[in-house]
C-alpha cells in the first residue's frame, strides 16, 4: 500500500492526473470559455453599433440630398434693403410732468423709404426737429418710461413726420440713445 501511495505521488509529480482532478480542470476551462464569449460579445456589440452609426452619419452628411425650403410668400424687399438713414442731432427737452421736473434726452435716426428725396428732408429739418420736440414735451415720464411707451412714441413720431414729408416717406424711427431723468 505504501507503494501505491508512493506510486500515486510519483504519478502526480510526473504529471499524471486522476479522474477527479480531470473533471475539476474541465469545469474551470469551460467556465473560462463562457467568460471569453461574454467578453467578446461586450466588445463586438458596441463596435457594430459604432460602425452602423458612423455609416449612417456618413450617408446622411455626404450622400443625402439637402432639401432647401422655398418661402411660400414673396419676401418684402424693404425688409432686406433698408432705405437711407438720417441721424438727427440729439434732443434734450422738458417733459410734461406736473409734480416734478423731468427731462428726456434722445438721439434719433430716421429711415426713409427707398427713392426718397433727401434734399427735401434736409430742407425741412427745422420743422422735423420742432415736431419731434413738441411730441416729446407733451409726454410725461411715466408714459414713455416703459417699452410699450417707447414703441408708442416711435410710431407717433413716424406718423407725424409722414404728415410733413408725405405719406409713407418715413419707414422707421430709431432711438440710438434714450434717457429719461
């Protein structure tokens, strides 16, 4: 028996493996193979998704025809190309506040429609300035200290200047500086 034990030891030392050890080794190897397949799937699936996404992006940006939207309505030319602009000298005038002294200081640019007579505008500059001062001095600081009040003032000045210059001559009134104090 001692010989059998010595013989078993020497067989193991020489690399001989019995059946129990063989089944344990095969279980370990099969679990390694399964883990290897899982790792391979975790690498292949994202790689395939990235390649598919890259192929779609390449097709979309390189080969797909771009669609250009054509406006259904004609574009107003006056919106694209502004008319001549005239910068007036700054205005400083009293406001109509009764309980306190209030002032307005503004710089105004007037946009005329295309083809307007600039000579007539320059000739009428004293009347234009007077009309703007009269409009502003009739307002209280409360009326023109809000965005809606400023917009209303712009429209009122444009309507009034069109009475002097001819209907539709003034396309816009713009405040470059606006201070109410």
